[in-house]
C-alpha cells in the first residue's frame, strides 16, 4: 500500500464509480477560476453538511505513483486534513478503489 485517500459521495454515486470509474467534476471551488477533477482527502470524515446516506470510497494509490499526486494538493489554512483535486484519468489509472465499511478505522497515510 502507498497513499490512502478517501472520496465521499452518495450511495448511487459510489456504485457508479465502482462500476465505471471516476469522472471529473467542474466548479470554481471558492476561486475565480474553473477547476476540474476528483476531490480526494486523507480524512474519511463526511463533508460539512453531508447527508447521513453518503458513502465513503477508499482510494489506494501505489507508493511509487503517489509522489506525482502532491502537485494536485489544495493547501489551505486551518484545515485538519489534506485535500487533493486529481484528474479522473489519473485516479482511474493509478488507484484501487473500494467501498469503505462503516466500521473501518482511518489508517495512517504516507506522504
């Protein structure tokens, strides 16, 4: 195992991702520019304001490949977690993705 990240989505979204892979999302994300990619974070906690029915996907990226993801990190003040906006093509090519069991404890990540 290398770098473990998480993606929070709806149960329907998780099923689609597991079947077809990730797709890029687009938005301004509190900036003046439009960005696209897949949001991943090192904390599996649900997003603020998330619905109780949301699912967490575990996204494991090989240690050798994980070095390249650092250029996609969104660094912000006062965040208790690390967050990345990676191209869907990169995630689909490099990561193993699975649904996280509700009882799975968050593991330590390398990086």
